[in-house]
């Protein structure tokens, strides 16, 4: 649990800080957001390796390594959600309004028809209404980062179950 809290907390803080900085600087790229998450969640690998080397004497099975990685990913997701909620509360931004405007502008730039734009605008209004509900928004924000963490946890467990992969230094 200690590894999950430490490495997950750091990963979640790094992810939310970088994403907020990117938003403040005008970067609304989805690719940037997921790249930041992947880099931050690389701490799952570090945490599982430290767990394997320190707590398990350099040998850990896939299941245990995966559970440690899953714990780190879960804590990172919770910290990310808390950070997002805090950012929204104190910054005063209306994320869904900005997101909707950028999606409509992108459609216009692509040359979409007015009927396509109108249909998308209606869907975005419905999404914005749902996003105002914390029971919808919180799981949605968690679902942004957690699948990335899940993949990193799986890869980390698969690699680190082999004691010859990055062995502990004596």
C-alpha cells in the first residue's frame, strides 16, 4: 500500500500539473494529454521495480507485480481526479464550453456541413449537461487516466516478473 500511495500520488500530481500547465498555455491536444499521462505513469514501473527489489528480494510474480501496479494506477487516478476538480473550482474555467467550442471550430475548419455541426453541437450540449453532474464527471475524469495506468501496470508486471530484467544492484 505504501508503494501505491507514494508512487501513485507522485504520478497523479505530475499528470495533473502538466495537463493544467498545458491547458493554461493553450495546449488542448488530446495527444499531449495522453503523452503526459504515459510519462507520469511510468512511475508505475519504477514503483513495481522498487517493490520487487526491496520487499521481495528481487523476485516477484506477475500477479503480485500487477496488483502493486494496479494500486499505483488507482491512486494516481484518484489524485488526478482530485486535482482536476480543484483546478476547475479555483480557475473558474468552463472546460466543456471550451471543449465544445474547439470541437465546433475544428469541424468548421474541416468543412463539415451545417447539419453535421448542428448535430454535434446538440450532442456536445447534452455532454456538457451531464458533465455538470459530479456522479458523471468524476468517473469520466478517472476513466481518462486509469486505462493508461492499467496498460503500464500490465507491461510492468510482465517485464518485472523476470528477475533478470533490470536486476537490483548490490
